[in-house]
């Protein structure tokens, strides 16, 4: 009888340790990039905005100047981690796939410093946590 009790205690202890280890990983919380962001610099009198969800997907509105006129575009995006950096696959909503781009970002506290590619390579993508 004592052997059974000791064996059962060992099994329950092992199960508790395994479950506890699994739970501690989930308690780390969301990625620090999750949240509402706005561009640090106004473009056309507006601040661009983006919302990053816990699944590292989100939406953004970006204002820009093209041929002297002010425009804006809405984007859906997915983010992949690349070491300590983040790579955003920005897809324009609607009939505007020419505006699709990739943005590489580095998180520094409450600031997200990014570089776009193609036509967005000179755009000031410095985001601040809102």
C-alpha cells in the first residue's frame, strides 16, 4: 500500500510539473510589439496609425504625398519575427496592390523604427506607442 501511495504521489508530481511548465510559457504575455501605434511625424496634416494584435496581424492607415497631392491608404499586414527584428508584409486594401510593400522594423522601448522598401524606401516610418 505504501508503494502505491508513493508511486501515485510521484506520478501526480510529474503531471503537476509538466502542466506548470506549460502554463509558465503562456504567462509571458503578448509580444511587446502588440498595441496601437502612430507615426511620430505628420504627413498631410495627419498621423498614420496602426493596430497590432496578439497574433501579429493588424491594420494600418498611412498618409502620403504623391505627385504633390495628399493621399492615404489602408493596409492589412502580417508580421514575422526575424531574430530581434520584425518584418511586416503590408498589403493595401482595395484595388491598390501597387502600394504593397515590406517594412523591416526594430523595437526600441515605446518606439518602432522601420524602413520600407520600393516606393516607401524614403518614407519616415518611425512609430510611437499610442
